[in-house]
C-alpha cells in the first residue's frame, strides 16, 4: 500500500460551492507517479498544466463544461474525458 489517499488533494478551505474543480491522481502499478497533467478544452486546445504532487495528485479550477485530462508521465500519455460542473468536484483517477 502506498499510503496516498484516493482522489485529489484535500479541499479544506476551498469554497466548493462557487468553484468548478477537476482533481484526481495518477498512479502506475497502484503507486503514485510523478509527471504532469494537462487540461484540454472541448476542442482539444491546451488550457493549463500542473505537476503531480509527491502522492500523484493534481487539481484544476476550470469553467463548467467538457474537458480532457491528459497525464504525461515517463513512458506513457493517458487521456480521460470529464464533465465538470460548478459547485462540484469532478474526480479523475488515471492509472498508466
């Protein structure tokens, strides 16, 4: 067991009701993996990029809508489609 909690980072102090949040984690073989995660809009255009944390977690604050989350880690690129809504947290778990 890796000790990383499921999902994205802790939401303490975040006004979830007024945000559109996309978050999750990236793992390989059940272990967190370092890399980058990109957020692409509905047209496939680059919007943002963040590094994963030491526990493989990431978070984006976005506009409501359809997005693609792309994990870029050594030896792999994995896309996940997600629909995000204001006042909610869209969780994305990516296993490479």
